[in-house]
């Protein structure tokens, strides 16, 4: 892949660059893209790498099923909730600064999680990891879009960023299975340490500082409100598994979460320098693309979780076998993301996004026909390739539409919105779909086939995939109606 260096006229339309006094020549665009993608891969990997380690983790730390969900959700909610703040901080304090700070915090929290003596330590470390990821991830996309000029080269760079991010989620099952089988579950966290140090070193040497005009301040109250609202809402959804939808234990946190989000919107309209200028959502490309990315994340994050536990709990795969079984799906999302820029030139971003969502929906519908005695070809390979190939085709044009509509001072903000939409969609999707699966069967999600209940787990898993297919069909209709049509030449 070739990226053309950015000229002065190109950079003027992206952001006001502030070069480091130690550096006169800009780093090569391919090097910036490589470092940014390495950081993005690491933080997205940690969304899914824990899945295959959950049974071992449950036995070792004596975690409840709700505790296992929060090992996943603590990371995703902190990641998504503070990402808007991280995106704005990258604009104000510098993309390189936030990249280094976020990756350093993420790596340190990985050490704590890897040696955690009990479940509360692990969940706390996962939340801090998510906070570090929230500072790091928006800077990665902004670094990419700032280093590569608008046009075909930037579309290819965004396609690479999307593919690497998707590959991080996809590779989680394989990497986690390999580490759990060869070592133990703690290494799914400890492996971040040497990799994090390597990427930190490359970033210190290979990135140049850049930021937009300074003089603004961070909207910390807004960040606290939106994070608290999203976390409370997710907690309410998780509560439905044990208490049901009509109980006070469910309705109170759901209502509280919605109230906090409403208060956030009210505060943003009155704040001089808001975390999220709500007027940005009047841009149809930004609002529709983020809605589509959120709904894709809702389905795809749950897909990795349910495919992993289905392979282990029903088909009897080992953690490593489960990870290997998902490798074709991982390759499919890479192929879809890397093919998307070329197809966009023919179909347009809007048409390709809708097509990709429909392909993914077909894969989820196929996966919902899984059985207790399913084969690799018909219950993992075929539907997995369709699901993730479609997601790869859809997310690249959606990310390109969202970021291309950003003004010079909002590049980090819009990058943060893209990441927030995907990750928060995944967190809410995982909480919702595990509740749906539990409601469809009386059995616990993490019982193994040796307990003789494999056949009873299947209806719950099938229902989760069925709901995901419906969500994606809704997303396709929404994108058709909401995304602006391309102007006629």
C-alpha cells in the first residue's frame, strides 16, 4: 500500500499542525499509519481476547456469571464512555501525547489485571484498561487522517485502520485460546505488556506532535455524565437476566441511565465549550454513519462472544480449537475492509455500506440455525465468513463518511464518535444479547458439555443471532433512508 506525503495545502483542510521543535521533516505517512494501527489493534484485541478465557477465569477466581459479564463490560463501558473526552483531548493537547498517555495507562493496567488475586481487582483493572484505551483510540484515527491527504489515499488508509481494528476483535479468540491452552488465562492480559512497550517505543521515535488550535478546555462534567449514563444503562440491561424487565432492580437503573444521558444533552447545550457540540449531528453523514456503526458493533461484538462459547460449550472445542475455528471469520473481515475502498469507487459509500450490512444480516440469520451437533462447515465457517465479511464491507465506508464530514477543529471529536459508537454498541449489544440468550433457555451460559446441557444452550444462542440479524436489517433500512445520496455529476 502506498500513501502520498501530505502537502501544506492538504494539511490546511485537516487541522492546524504544531510541529515538535525537535522535528522539521514530517514522518513518513506509512510509518504513522503503521504505529496508529498497532495501537488500535491492541486496544480492540482486548475487547474480545477475554472470551475464551472466561471459563478458566470463572473457576480460578470464583466469579459469578454476572461477574464474568462485567469483566467484559467494565472495559467496554469505560472505553466507550471516555472516548469522546479522549478525542477532544487529542485535539487540544496533541495526538502523540494522548497516544502515549493512553497506551502507558493501558499497559500498566494490564499488569494489575494479569496478577489480580480476586475478581474485584480484575474488574477494576479492566475498567482502567478501558480508560487508557479511550485516550489512545481516537488519537489513532486522527493520526491516520492527519498524515494522509484527502482522496483515494486516505480512503485506503482508513480501510487499513478499519481492517486492523476489526482484526483485533477477530484475532481475540485465537490469541486467547493459544495463551490459555499453552500458559493460563492470566497471559491474555500480561501479553499486552511487551507489545505495549514495543509500540510505545515506536511512537516516541516515529510520531510527531500535532494538535488543533489551543485555548479551549475539556468538558469534564460532560464526560462524567455520558459515562455514568451509559454505564448505568448497561447495568440495567444486565440486571434483566436475573430480575426481569418489570422489576425495580431493572427499571431504576434503566431510568437512571436515560435520565443521566438526558442531563448530559442538556448540559452540552449550555456549556460554552461542550464535549460534543450537538449541532454536529445535524450533518446527516455524521449522524447516520455513527448510528450504522453502533448497530454493526451491537451485532459483531456479540458474534465473537457467542461463537466462542458455542464452540466450547456445545461443540466441545478446546480454547485453542475455538480460536482456530474463527480464523476464517477473522480473514473475512480483513478482506472485506481492504476490498471496500476499491468497491466504493464503483458503488459509492452509501451503496456499499447498505450492501455490507445486508450480507452480514444474511450470515447472522444462517448462524441462528445452529444445532447441538452442528459441523464446522455449516455452523461456524459459512455463516462466520458472511457475517464478518459483510461487517468489513460496511464499516469502512461508514467510517469514511463520518470522518470526511469533520471540520478542522473537530477531527479528534469525530474520530472519538466513530470509536464510541462501535464500542458502546458492542457493550450494550453484549449486555442485551446475553440477556436475550438467558431468557430463551433456563441454563447458564458457561456450563460445559460435560454437564449434559449442551442441547439446552442452543436455543439461547440461536435467539441471540436471530435478534442480531433483525438489528442489522433495521440498520440497512436506516442507512438507506438517512444517509445522503451522492450528488449527481
